[in-house]
C-alpha cells in the first residue's frame, strides 16, 4: 500500500468538519465541576534487563544534570511577597497583544465598547485563565512522564523520565499554590488542552507520548513561560517561572534527543503518522489559546469572540506565533517538517507559524537555562 492510499483527511485527524469549525472550537468543557477525569491508557509497560547506564550518553548527561538541579517549591520561593493582581496582570495583557486595535476598535469586535473597567477585569480573568491552563497542563505532563517511565525501552530514558516526574509534581504544586494564594480566580481545563492530553495518554505507541508532551505541549509551555517571565514585574511569579523554565528546557531536550534516534528507523508511513499527530496537536493548542472561557465570563458571545480571534490579521499574530517558537524548530530538527512530501511544512504554513523554523532548536539549549547564579536567561525569540 502506498503512503498516498492511507493518508487521513482533516476530518479524521481533527474529528471535525473543518480546521476553523467555530462550533467545535467554541465548545466547552462538558463537565467543569468534576473532580476526576478518566482516560484509557493503551500502552504496554516495558521492563528492560539491559541496565547499562550511559549507553545513551546524551540522555545520561541530562539525567545527571536533573539530579543536581532540584529545587523546592516550598522553601526556595518567598511566599510572603504580596501580589497586586491588577498591576501584575495588566502589563502582561498589554504585551500579549490582546488589547490591540483588532479588539478595541474593530467594528466587529465583541469588546469594542469596553472601557478601562472591563479591560482591567479582562486582564485579571485572562491571566488567571492562562495560569490555570498551565496548572492543568503540568498535571498532564506529570501523568505523561509517569507513562514514559513505564513504556520507554531504554534504561537511561527511564532514569531521566523519573526525574521529570518529580519536576512536574513541583510544577503542579507551585502553580496551584500561586493561583490559590495570590490570585484567587481559577478556570477548569480548556477542552482542547484536555482533548490533546487524552489523545497522548490514550495512544499505544510510546514515542507519541514524547511527541505530544515533550515536543508540542512542553515546547509551547517553555515559550509561554519565557514570554511571561520577560514581561512580568511581579517578583514572585518572575522567580517561579525562572525555576520552572530551567526544568522545562531539560524536558524539551529529552524529547528531541530521544525522538531523533527513534525517527531514524521509521518507515515513511510511520513518520507520516507522527506528522499528522504534530499537526493535530498544533491545532488543539491554537484553539486553546483563543480562551473562550474568558470571553464567556466577560459576557461576550463566545462563537463571535472565537471567530474574531481567528480573524486577527497576520501583523497582530506575533504573540501566538511566538508560542510556537520552540515547536517548529524542534519539528524541523526531528525531520518532521519535510519528511515525505513536506506535508507538515504545508500545514504549519497554513496556520502561520512556519517562519519560526530556523530559530534555535532545544536539543542542547537546556544548559543556557541552568539556575546557576549569574547565568542570564536566554531572551524569548
Ligand atoms: Fe512542567
Ligand atoms: Fe515539563
């Protein structure tokens, strides 16, 4: 069977009629008050009897680095710092391009008649929403990395993934504490983020966990934390993000270093399936950035707001594009952009993020994010 005969359509990949299907994008979390959410994990747990440590030197180096880079969310951060939500959040909203002419002046904008009071409220809601999605995404990473410990066949990767499980527990803890004690507003998980994490956990192929979580979700998180770290003047959040970023840079590197080896031996059809998965994840994350729950809480028509968000002209898309600044170069490094007929390149072009392909990939970048005193943090691209 040729590759062309078994390619899937957008309908099959995304489970909806069209990429920009407003009804599907504006969907809500069907059960926002639930305490538990169950996902079927289809993968086999693997033992290995090959215990030779360091047979994959780059993963071994990452593991040794992780062991000496642990921090404590309770004691390494000054939780006595008082946070003025309005001050901390307004700056971020201004920089994040939400408050541009497309929203403030465009005749079709659902926010065109808002005054300072509404924009101030929007800033707090939007910031609380972002941090809430980080929190839920961190729990997704916690579960996915525990899955990698079970499913990956290499001992060096099991060792490293075990350190990442501890990292992610700290991240869940620290974001939850910040939201709880300093903001007091939280949102349930966005349905597109949940859909993506469910797909990652549900998939039986162990390398898909890496692609979905380490490359796509954590790649976006690393870029988002970097932007927020750069613009916020709130000292507790700034330090918290700095600590989390040092870990996340290692996590993304773990994905790049592991998948490079796996993809080398795959058939064209197997690589195509990874391209489709990367595209699906890209769309889910674009959809999640439209923050429909915030527009709803602000009293706007959600479908109208989502459509208006999708219609933002290219010159105002800079912020959303930057969130893909780690994903696209890493997909390029893994050979996913141009494999086969360059299908993923075409799809990333359609969603306006292909220009980022030549930025630095994250395979080795984690050293630059180390927590050693005096090390300047790399600026977001
Ligand atoms: Fe994390
Ligand atoms: Fe992570």
